[in-house]
C-alpha cells in the first residue's frame, strides 16, 4: 500500500477533476485561477508540480466541441438554409462558450488521472 493510500482514502479521479479538487484528498482546490493550477493543495499539501496536462485538454476540446458545432451547423444548413450572418451569430458564441466551459473541466480530469496513474513519476525518474 502506498503512503497516499494509507493516509488518504482513494478519490474518484473523474469526479475530483470535474469539481477542480485535489487528486489526493478530493477536498483542496486544484486551480488557483480559471486555468492555472495552484502550487499545492490547501488541505493535504500535495505539491502540484507534477501536473502537466500540456496541450491535451485543448486537443480534446477542439475535437469534441468541433464535432458538436460542425454537426449542428450542417444540420441547420441542410434543413433550413439560413443566411451566413445567422450562422456566425449562432456558432461563434456557442463555440467560445462551450470551449471555455469545457477546457477547465477536461484539464482537471486529465491532471487527476495523471496523478492516479502516476504518469509523472516516469518523467521525474529520468531527471527531466
């Protein structure tokens, strides 16, 4: 049993990530601002220096939101044929809102999964 499991009960990584909570204790805040990861957990003092989601969250947001918005735009165009200005009025704000709204959620989930699967240990062992 690892030291973390002896002190802190296991935390569901998806739920903790979606809530923006610490991947070890599930209580402290993961983010210090909208997308900036804090330095450490305020409850269990877990050092967040391992957290490096990279471009992963942005890639998932682009793929998921792009699929949804392009699908809806094509459906609207084929069924109703609205003018271009209506497409711009609908899809640009929707894309921005969904993208910003989901970016923090996906980043939190990826960081908590990174902690749960000990993904950063291999990088740290190599001296990077």
